[in-house]
């Protein structure tokens, strides 16, 4: 896997975003989806007056990282082998999204996720014999509530719509998901908890430019400030940027190609400010997506986010994110 310095990745994302915005003048955690969730599940024409939209999504996340000297949220010591050991985490997340648009200028969105996670920890004894243990969990994750407000748009053009649109987004990730899941008397590892146990706030900008009646460019940038939970764990703050090109391939098929960038700070694991050295960093993904209009307001979606460059802190590897979903527009 090609590794690129964080500064270079950030420069690429910023330049891409600026290019998207200039053309318009002429949508947290250690394992999370990059890109714009609103654009992915609800589409670029989310500002349709008086309309409800409902989406169901399945996503699969997969990553691996070396264990730190202190392993897990309960501070369990590693065995004394020379190998550091590994955590391999797989999450299947199911999310229901509901939105409503007020007068073509503002949309309210609620996202309700449910998470199923599996964590395989491999350590080595003094004779370098691997010892693997697997734990799993499933429960309600943290609901999110946010709003999008259209800041600017060009006049409506017959047969095309509003060629250019700029919007702001702000929201909150609630701490309502389960963050006290246990195996007997022992609390599960932080990365097996369905929710983070903390309130996050986030905001950003997104823009759409219609090239013609069959193609469009979409760009967004978002910053998420994460909170600290009751166990003094704080996932790193996250900055994301996305640039997408959408093209209609026929009467019922749309294709999308995205570049998605994410920067995350290291996780803080206790009240003293100790950080997990094997969390955070930079990832650049390429994301092909296909959309199929099934009629009656229903659209089927399938997508993948494939990491093409990583500059992650410590010893980590992120793998492709898979997404399949359905969107229904109430008419």
C-alpha cells in the first residue's frame, strides 16, 4: 500500500475542494466511514420542498492495528513476547436515515445506527507462540441529528434545475448508544462498545454543480469535535473532505466516482491525557458507486471505499468499506 505524508494528503484534499468550489462560481472514531453520509444515502437533490426521504444502509468496516503497551480500556498488560500483538476489528453497521425538507431551503436529518462488532486480539507468549481471542457485541449505536441549510443557489433553469448550490451543515452525535457492554463483570474493550458514550458536535459545507442534465460534481468538507465518555476515553477529532462526480448512464442507472479523505487525531485513553499511539492518521479513498432507480421513488445503491493511500499513526491498516442501501422518496 502506498504511504503518503499527511501534509501531502491534506493538500490534495484541499486543492480538490477548492477546485469544486471554484467550478461552482463559474454531505469518529477509530473505525468510521469517510465521505458524505447525506450525499450517499439521500442524494444531491436533498432540497426537494416538502418531501420525506427514508434510507436503509448496511456498511462493513475492517481494520487492524498493533496493540499499545497498555491494551484495552481496562489497562490489561500485554504478554512479554517480542511481537506487539494485533487487534483486528470488523464492524457491520445498519443505519436508518429519515429526512424532511422545509421550503427548498432547509432539511432536518435523523440517523439511527445499530452496530455488530467482532474484535480478534492476537498476542504472543515468551516463546512467540500466538494466542488469539475473539469477542463480539451488538447493540444500538449513537443516533445523530443534524440540519442542512442552503446558503446560496443559482436561479432555476428549465430542464436542469439549480445549477449551483452551496449548503451548510451542523449537527450532534448523541451519547445514547450502549457504552457499558460487559462480559460478565468486565467491561468490553472500547472498540467493542456499540456507542462512544460521548457527545460529538460537527459542521461543514457542501456544494453541488450541475455540469449538464446528466452529470454533476459534488464536494463537501466536515469537521467533527468528539467528546469524552464516562470512562475518560476520547476518540480523536476528525476532518473529512469529499469530491464526487455523478453521471447518468441511462434512464435508470447512475454512476458515481468519489475521492474521500479523512484525518483523525489520536485517541485519548485516560484522564491524564495518555494517547493510543496506534490510532488516528490520514487515509485517502477512491469510491465507486452505482445507483439503480427501481421506480415508485425507490433507489438501490451499492458502493465501496478503497484506500489508495494511508499515513496512519503507529502500526495500523485500514481496508475497504462496503455499503449497500435503499432510498425511498415519499411523493
